[in-house]
C-alpha cells in the first residue's frame, strides 16, 4: 500500500516538473524589449564599423549625476557620432542620447535659437547648441555645462540665480500715462525703436553671465543680461519718468553697472549679437547725468 502511494506521489511530482510555466504579458513585453534593444545595439555596432573617420565626429561630453552611485565624480564620456552637413551640437547630442546612452541629460526646446534652453560651453566658449555648426569646430568637440553655475546633472545647470537677477531689475513696462481709449496703442518713434531694438533680442540663455569674470566673483552683481533688460525699458521713450528714475537707482547700486570692467566677454559670446557692453556703458552715462546738479 505504501509503495503504491509513493508511486503516485512520484508521478504527481513528475507531472508538476513537466508542466510548462505560464508566461505573463509583462514577461513577454520585457523579453520583446530586450530582444529589440539587442538588435538595435547590434545594428549600431555594424554601422559604426562601416563608418570612415571622415564621416564621424567625436564628442567628449561632461558627465555628472549626484544621485547615482558611481557617477558622482565628474568625468568625460566619448561618443562617436555620424556627421552630416548642417549638423549642430544639439543634433549630435540628441543622436548620442538616443543611440548610446539614454541617461545623457541636457536642456533643449525650440531648436531655433529662440528659447535659450541649450546654452553650453563648447570647445572653451559659451554657445547655443542648436545654433552651433559641428563643421565650424575642431574634432574632438568638448561639451561642458556653463561655467560659474551649479551643475544639476550632466550638461544641466541651476538657472535660479540667473532668473533672480533678471527679476531684480523689474523687467516690465510701466508708463506714467496710458491712452484713454483701451484699444489705442502707445506709440513709439522709429528712432527710439531702433535704439532699443537689439536689447529686446535677449533670450535669457545665460551665456553672457557665464562668461563674465565679475559675475563669477560677485554673486550679487546684476550681470550683463539683467542690465541689458534694464536698458531695454529705461531707454524706451514710453517709459514713465518716475519709473525710469527708479530703474536707474536699481542699476546704479554697488553691484550694478559700476561693477562692469568693460571686458567685452559678454558681447563676444552673446548668440543674438546684442552689444551688451555698449548698453552697460550707456546706462553708466545716464546714471551720471541723473545725479548731476546744476545749482
């Protein structure tokens, strides 16, 4: 009797061992994903082997991630990217992220040099990633986050202080009087429009602030971008006189226009070709005239 029971238990165990495991939908998706990634990786390796050196560009990209163990020490990773005519730094970074390392982090948005999101330090100079042509640079291309800014991750820096400085000059229009008719425009002469036109092109990218040695050593310095924004409103003929006086008092403080040492570094790196140093000097003259007393 006991032998018969043991034989039944053995048969039951054998049946359990031979019973196939049921694959869950999640397991199938993961298996398909792993297979797809393996195929893509194999295809990339084949493509890289067939590329000539003349067809590629090497990116040396700054990497840093304080939240991941093993990536907390800054380093540079190399990416070999296929080159094509018209390729920008942003194009190359997107390719590296999509094909080699999805954790590569950088900011970008409009890709038309309007939003100012992708200001970077490329081959030792502040540049917009979406505007800078690879063909204009020497190989390898060294890409770093903006200097003098706290790095959040990889090529992303903390812009909060920059935005605070921009807000400090109260960058909004404030007239003493407005037309009685709400639909009537506040008119501006063509000459005055030409005077402030260049200052309105600022895209808040932070390149000028990053290049400024004074801003690097004086955290309270308003900086060229903020002072340019003050210029845009102070020189607008539609600005109220009282408001203009208040604005001049803001920019002529200890950490305002007088901290500028006229090094022209901000003007040289501005991606919108704004004559920042010239605007700062003109505001210095306005501040002096504002304090002259003729009695």
